[in-house]
């Protein structure tokens, strides 16, 4: 049976595929932690009240990276290098999405426009992260090895998405509405293409590790391309809408830690 649950169960059960999965996830989370930390440090004076929330976002991402590395360690595994074609954050940056690392490495305050770009980029990528973790939580929240990690990360991703909605709406009220919608659209259209490419690259590597047949690999690739076609035709719009979240100030307060993982 070819389903999301059976597919991930197969990846989870094999050491090499699990190692690749956790390594890719940990690398992306660590990168997000660094980016948010730099943005918090460089926030303009007019957005200094936002800096603690940006820092909290970064601390959560760092925590997620530690969690994935801890899951590897628990099975006696070590991380592997992330293949360039599977490096989601790097590929987004190459498409000009988000704030470039070259800019974040300079000790110069960001502009409000930069903050809008950061939040729009985060709103789109956190939508993807929230959906992916919700899928894992649906099928594996009770799993003895990854259940607690999945539930914790899923809650955090939902909070990150809520925070992005709330802050973008605040900035829209301050007169940045048109810029926000334009940047959101650019980010969403780039993200769905990068997600397709990364998904194809990861499934290709997983297929070789797990010995999938050519027909099965072709079917999975067709499914990935079908998702992209749906998103390109209109599914991307879910990534650009803004609504006030039920939970306000989701990133107010210090980052949470976990005795089990951190």
C-alpha cells in the first residue's frame, strides 16, 4: 500500500534512510536558527519590540535541530552531509527568497522592508512546516521513538505560523499591505517549485537506499509533480492569505526546552 504513513514508516525503519531524513531536517532547522538569531540582532530600532519574538523563533529552530540529532544519537547514528539538491533553505536563498546570508553577516541594522521580507518568507515556509508536521503527528504521535518529538515540533511550527500571521497583519495596518502581498506571492511561487525539486531529490535518494522498484519510484515522482501542479494552479494561495490567529502573541515569552531532547 502506497500511503504517506506506510512510506514514512519504511523510511523510519531503515537506519540509512532515517539517518538521511533526520540529517536533512536538522540541517534546515539549524540554518533557520542562525538566520532568526541574526535578524533579531539586526532588527531596526522601530521593530525592537519584535526582536525577542524573532529570537524565540530562532531558539525554537535550534531546539528542533537538537531534537533531530538526538533521535539519531538514540539509534547510534551520526548525521550525514545534506546533498545540495536536498538543501531546502539554500535553494530558496538561491532564488532570492528571504534575506540573503551576505546581508545577515553584515553588522548593519535591517530596514522595516527587510523585516517584511523576513516575515513573508517565514509565513510561507512555516505553512509548509506546519502541514508536514501535522501529517507526522496524525500518524506517529504515539510512536515510541519519535512521538514526543513530533508533537513538540508540530506545536512549535503552529505557533510560528500564528506569529507570522499576527505580525504581518500589524505591518499591513501600518501601511505595508501591498508590499506584503507582493512578497508573499513571490515567496509562495518560488517555494512550491523548490519543495517539488527537493522532494524529488530526497525520494530519489530514499529509493536507492531502500531498493524501490523503478515503477514505484516513478509513481512517487508522479505524485510529487501532481502536488506541484495543484499548487501552481491555485494551491499556493493558502500560503499568502492572512488571518488573525486564535492564539495571540504565540512567541511571547522564553523558548521552551525538553528534558528528553535538548
